[in-house]
C-alpha cells in the first residue's frame, strides 16, 4: 500500500527504460491512460519510443541504437517490493512502429501511445482516472512536472520539478 501522505499524483508516472534486445539505450517517463474500452495505453515521448530526436530524426544513442521495446517499472501494491517489469514492444517484426502518434501533427508532437497490458493487481493510477479540479492558469503560477530525470528513481517515486507559467496559457 501507499504510505500515508503520498500525493496521489506521485502514483501516476512510471519509470521506463528503452532497450534494443538486451542493450539499454536510455531512460524516460511514461504514464498509463485509461481508454474508453477500459484497456490501457502507455503514454510516453516519441523520442523515448523511437530513440530519435522528434525534430531532426537523429538517433539519440551514440551507437545509433533504436529501441525495440520498453521496460516499464510498475510498482507493486506493497511499495517496498521491487517494481514489476512489463515489456512493451515498440516495433513489429518488420521494424514498423507499434505506437499511435498525433493524428495530424505526427511526431511534431513528442508524444505516443502504446498498447499496455500489465498483469493485474499492480499499483497503477491512470492519469485520466484521477479526479480533476478546474484551475485558472495564469502567468507566474507554479506548474509541476513529475518524472524520472536521468533515471533517478529514488524510492520508486517520481521527482517533482517546479516551474512557472512563463507565458499566457
């Protein structure tokens, strides 16, 4: 179970590792999204799934490795237990991407959705299943970005980075 006082937003982000076969290429952050049919999608950045810069198409790994799967670290209900690793394919057998991109802008939006089927009884919090509060966003207001920068996993919880709205929303 989650320790008392843990913000429910901390339960959303998932640590991911991009792999080609058994070679780790990089790390990133993803989150589960509940689809209308109650299945899940894994939302992450295009550059994490593709292993390429979404603007230039240049490979991000110095050896030009491109991920064939992501290893998603999903917390167990008992947070002190090691996370369960779920492998999510990023390409089919012919090397075609398995993700869904933005319908009109494609990789111009650095976000993709992948089919995600984790085992039952893990500690998942789909972002869109959380209660939402209407907020008036204004220049100068704080905004928080949650994730695992540079692979920092701490105690399995994401890092909260504070920033500021620097332009009109």
